[in-house]
C-alpha cells in the first residue's frame, strides 16, 4: 500500500516490476491517497506526504502480532518476515504451549513456558542456537 | 530559474511558501485541542479498511476483513518508481 493511485500501480507493475517478478505482482497493490489508512496504522508521514516502510503481520482473527517500520532509504528483509510468520503459526498451532526462542527457524528447538523452565532456560537453549 | 532537485527515496513534497511562521504559531495555540493519535498496538485488532487496488490487470477494491481466516502481511512503502 502506498499513496500512489491504482493507475500508477498498474504502470509501475507493468513497466518495471513485471521485469523483476515473472507475471508481475501476484497480490493486490493498494492505494491510500491522503494516507488515511497509513495514519490509522501510525506510519503515515504527514510532512512528506508518503507512507513510511511499515510492515504488519495479521493473524486469521485479524489481530496484529508484529510490525516493523523503516524510514524510506532502507529496505526490508523478506526472510525475516517469513520467519516471524512461521513462528507465529507454530505458536498458534500449539495454542501458545510452545514459544519460539531468539533466532528460531522451523525445525529448531522451541521453548515450553512453565514453572519448571523458570531459571532453567540456559539448560535447554544456548546463545549459539541463535545462528543458523 | 528552477534548481535540479536531489532525488531521494521519499517523494519530494511541495508546500506553502512564506507562511510557515504564522502556521507554527497557530498550531501551538491549538495543541491542547489536538487529538492524540493512538499508537498501533500488537495483540489488538488491525484497523479494518477498504481501499482501491490494482490486482493482476484489474482495478478493484480490497477490504481487510475479506481476509479473515487467513494470515495477512500488510506492507506500506513510500512510492512507486522510487528506488528501494
């Protein structure tokens, strides 16, 4: 979503993005002229008249679980967004019974929060597990 | 004579000329009455919205609540044809 009109979205997709991504952008490109939606999400920059680089992860019940906001010059990292979605999906699947530690990726050890784990996380998780 | 603008990642914006000081004073007077914008909260519902969209060749409309039951990644960005 940006403040650009749907017409500019079409031209940008057809002229440039389709050269990067085969078939063009597969998901809807939204138009937020005037920044009303961006303002509701707290990322519209009124002075510049553009949206900041905000990214929100929303679950199937419509609840926001995570967001990240960057100023314009720096791009996001997509695999971190995917990692976060996979982590939230895991937590949801286990009904919150399992939590994902720092640096978690699918297949890596999870944590089972409970009284037994208090003060004992060091036994089941090492800082070296942060890295792949 | 127009100067060549340095192009960055945010869209260059225009604005009024010569009235800036007046406007600042007026805003300061109004500050106690200005609405405080609520910070977006994690763990709370995402604000529902409907907006025009371009999707695979069609101009259409998208509503967030249409996606209930699915995971959604909502990405905002400064502008088409900018660089990042």
